[in-house]
């Protein structure tokens, strides 16, 4: 992992356009090639990012390329019209989206080998909820069918990938207690899966024993459906015959 603390401004060019004005920020380049830009005031969520697969090109004002690859020729990039720009980073993916990062000053630039990560280990209840919901996928709705548990993506496995009654792809994130972090996790999975033409369009379901009000609001705002899971009933240990209510 490469960590760069720099004075920079960032432009995103793609399905829409977004601009981050000049400020000190953390630029994180991961081993899989993904690039994210972070501020110091919003926990873990980046200001902007490009997920793998993508390509990072670093240019200096004096860089020269060739006619076959004008991307590498600094003279073709108007960012260098500003004499304060010391480097230009261009992060691009196969859909022609770009992050164009103007770097005015680098305060720190370090690389670290983190090794292979064992991944997030769910607690026993979450793991069992995933197993039970895969077996009782109809709890998500009539006509639902299971595609896979732990469906792999470059940023980690999706708990459950399923199809609804209309054949649409549905990603399911399962939590014991559903908070905003779980909604953000589901958001990243759905965004990534929607880049796969064989799966798109992909919708999301946020499933948990208990969903916090703020998380429910955020999930529904992003178009995700929330499902509350009754763990005892799913295990078959909740006998309604002995309930008072």
C-alpha cells in the first residue's frame, strides 16, 4: 500500500463531473491498483475513488511521450499550464472514467507491504444468519432464488447473491445489528457488481436482526430494501404456540 499526503486538487470525469478544490489530503494506492482520496474529517469514506481494475499514470511537467500514447505526454495536458502543479496523476478505468489529480506539494510518500489479509471474520450469529437465509431465501420475497453465498468481488465477498422473481440480481448484506457502516459496505458491493454486464442491473437488500433507524433511512434513500430477520424463527426454535402475543 502506498500512502501519499499531498496538497492537491481532484477532478472526476465520467458519468458526471465532480471537483475537489485544492487542500491537503491523503491519497491511498492499494496493491490491487485502486486509488482513493481522503480528508481528515469523515471517518473511513473517501472523498473520491477509483476501484480496480484501473491504471495510474504519474506525469511530471517535463514528461514526454510518443504519438502512440499521448496520455504520457505532459505537453498535451492543460493542468501543467499552472506552474504550481508539480505532478499530474491520471487514474483511468476501462469505462473511460478518470480521476485527474493535480499535486502541488508532497508532504509524505511511503509504501508498505501489508501481506495477505485473512478477511473479515463474521461472528457466529452473522455466519449462521447467512447460512439460514441461503436455505430460506424465500424470506426475501416470493420467487427469490439463491445464486451464491460469499460471492467473490475484488473488495471482498458479498454475503448472498440472489435473483428476484423477475430474474434481477440482488446483493444481500447480512448483519446482526445493522448500522450505517453495513449500508456503506452494501453500497460499495452494488456499485462494483453493476459494472458487470452479466449481473447488471443489481439491487440491494440490507438484512439484519436489528436495523438502526439511521441505517434504515440511509439504505432506503439509496434504493435498498431493508429486511428484519427473526433468528429464532429461522432456526426453528421459536414456537409461536407458546407465545403470549
